[in-house]
C-alpha cells in the first residue's frame, strides 16, 4: 500500500536531497595539477592507434617501414623538448614516452627476424602483402594480373608442402606454430580483400572466382598441416604447449623497457632466494599443523578444506567483504564508495578454467568452480586448487585492495598513461605487493591461512624461474609444469593451465616475472618512504594508485623527489639488494 512520505515522518523531497557519497570533491578535482606532456602523450597514443588500424597486416614491409618512420620522427621531436624545464610529472612522461618509442623500434627489428624465420613456410607472403597494400591505397587490380598472382601464390604453397616431405626441411615446432598463427591472420586479410572485390567488380569477380577458392582451400590445408603434422595439435585434443622463446637478447631489451637493472640470471637467483625463504616458512607452518617438515603433505591437507559444490560464490563474497573491512579499519588505503559498490561476480566457463584454473579479477571477479560438464577428477581439482586458504589470498589480490581498486583508480587518474605503459610490474606488482604487505601485518591468522598465502608466493617465485628459463631456451614447457607440481604443490591440471597461459602468446615474456618483482619493488619503496616515517601507509598507497601504470622505478621518481632524473635516464635502482 502506498503511504505518503509525510505520514512516515519523512519531509517531502528529503530522500532526493540525500548526498551521494560517490560524488568526489569537484573543486579539488578541478584544481588537480597535470603533466604538461599529457597532450603530447595523448596525441602519440591516438596517432599510433590510427596507424596500427591503417597498417593492420602484421609483418608486412609497409607496416614496418611506416611505423619505423613514425616512431623515429616522434623520438627526434621529443629530444628537442627542454627536459630540464619540465615539471617532475612531465619529466616522467617524457621518459615513459622515450622508452616506449625505443621499445617499439626494437619490436619492429624483432618482427623482421621472426618473418625471416617463417618465410620458407609462407612463400606467398610478399605477393599477398603487395595485394593488400594496393587495396589500402585504393588501386584497382588488373583482373587477369590478379588471377595470375593468386594462382602463383597457390603454386608456391604447394611447392612448400612438397619440401616438407624431407625431414631436413622441417621447421621447429615453435616456428611452425608461429607460421600457422600468421597464416590464419593472413587468410583473414585475404578474405577481406576478396570480399572487397567479389560481386562488386564483374571483371575481377569473373577472373578470380576459381583461383580464390583454390588458394583459400590451400591456405586452410597448409595451416592444418603445420598445426597437426609439425606442431602436433590434433583435432578434439588440448592444444600442445609450445611457446615462442625470445632468447637472452630479447629478454635484455624487455628488461630495459621495464627499467629493471638486473640480468635474467640475477633475477633467477633473486627468485631462488625468495623461494628458499618461503620454503622455510612453509616448513614452520607445516610443523604447527602436525606434519613436521613435510610441507607438501601439509599443503595437500589444507587443499581438502574447500567450499561445497555450488557454494564457492558465497565464499568469495565473504572473503571480499573481509578484505575491504580490513584495509578500511586499518586505514591502509582509500576505498572510494563507488569502488566498493560496483564490483561484481561471474562464473568462469569450464573451457576457460583449462587456461585460467584460478580466480581472475578486476571490476568483475571470475570464479573458477566445478561445472556439471566436468569429470569427477576435474571437479575435485577445481575445488582443491581454489581451496579456502588459497582463495583468501586470491580474492583480495583480484578485488580490493588489488586489481579492482587499481583499475578503478587508473580510469580516473592520469589516464593518458594507460595506453602508454601496460607494465605487469605495476599492474601485477600492485596486487602482489598487498600479499607481501598483508603477510607482514599478520593477515594470515592460522598456519593453514599462512600455507594458503605461501602457496601463492611460492607460485610467484616459481613463475620468475620457469618463465625466464623457458625464454632463455633452458627449459621446455613440460619441465615448467613438473617444476610447479614439485616445488609449489600445484595440482597437475592447474600447473598445465598455468604454463599454457604463460606461453600461448596472450602475455608478454616478462609478464609472469612481473608479479613478484613488481611487488618487491613496491616493498623496497614502502620501506624507504613509510618505514622511514616520511609517509603513512594510506598516503603511500593512494599516491601509488594516482601515478597510473608505469615501471615502478618511475613511480619511485614521482614519490621521492630526491631521486635524480635525466634526459638519458638509465635503470639503476637495485631494489632487491
């Protein structure tokens, strides 16, 4: 029944007059200073995106040449700016843009090497590149010439397949998989070229109809041959884990871009040192649980404590609320009311759990949990992999104070840096730092909860070791899986999913190393600024969030004015000493 507000003792209009706590202080927002180079960075990002859309054919010589000219010209213009007269924020933007330009140029060099390695498997590529560029330049192909080109590309493919009959001509699985993926991309571009002409130009349609069918079928057949006969991927089976190691030189270039002044060998040694500490802590927790020094047995026992099937969402909900209460009650970081309000939960499909066996987060946390389509062993593995104690560390990592809070801040502060630097050392390092910080604060109350946090920290140390050793050519994916099972206590299915995700091309080579190393960088910075009494925990965390994503060495430069900055900045912060 409708009741007038006056009868309820509520003045008319009072409800609409209640202030919305999600609205920020607009006066302070309007006066917030910004970098003088914000417009420069935004212009580069917009122009770079436009060129990538125009020159969209990966590995084409036209794309390589145009982007090389673009990045080189931008670098030259950037060098002309008066670095010493810029504000601190603008100097950081200068260095971030300069680093990105140099990295883009290095990537173009790397791509040229990759296409050279694939060229025997893609003998038609140069002809197709030229045809695609003609279309972009709106040059109408001469019908008979186009038909001859298409027929010649098919002949080249057939000849390449014949050569594969000789074992000496067979490529490695790595190059074959890369070529198959490139073939799929080129086929999509060719089909777009075909759709542009077929049916609209009668002369071209009549000439190329049959050659196009044969060439498209040849591309599909060749791609299938590479995947099945060379790579070993069989229809209906899980894709084999192959990866594409970038080598020592590639790692060195990527480390320079991330402003990490360590060699891969030094980083592996750092990870092994961290792992040794974590293993000693695992033994201590194991003894408290009654398993002596057999920490693996203790960890296996802790995995038995998991949510009942169908109740994982309730567990995640309660853990999320617990983490938010903890950081707010202890005044550790500002949690905007809107960030607390908008996070959501979705279930992770069974197929995705083969690649991502644990929770994924951000504004929406994706919950890994058994489904009715899984076998009984798969259901049990999903439950054990996402047990109560491991999940307690995962949920705060993915939501608040981890990735959701980070993403919320990134969308509202220094947004121009978002397209410039997508470094895992900041993105994943932030969430990992909270695992380190909460451990030191005693967030884990029982040996079982400590074991859950230790599982993840050992996992992060192991990620550095197996990912760098793989990219150095020292380990195979199978050795990485065995390492995770033996050294971290992974279920084999979750270890396989982890390694598959690491090497399937979705993540940069240093991504897995970025978690713990980024967290260690923030730990060192926290020690310098908070443990020394110069900042509070809350001020420190709010300041890190406000900078936006960037190498942590640049976060340090923004938070600590005593850190020198020069135009020709070279990474020098030995944060792990």
